[in-house]
C-alpha cells in the first residue's frame, strides 16, 4: 500500500511542506506549540496572525516530521 504525498500547509506556522494528506504540522516544534496554544485557550493567536507565515525555528531537534 503506497501513501500519497502532497504539499500541506502547517497548522501552526503556515509553512508549506511535503507529507501525507493527514499530516498537519511541518515539524514537532510546531505540533508542540500548537498544542500549548490550544490547551491554554489562546486560539485567537491564529486569528490575529491571519494568513502570515512564521518561519520554523530550524533547530535540528524539530526537523523531523511530526505524526
């Protein structure tokens, strides 16, 4: 069974990345920050940010694709 790879947009930073359709984050760092924001009721961050993208931190610890 092969998995389809497509270009997704990170749910936190908006950066385009290649992955399977159900992936929502470009890295583990974005997945972690997204969870902190949502767990603390700070979802308004994404409304204030609008469509602007935030470049990923680029730390090697976060460069692996989150699943």
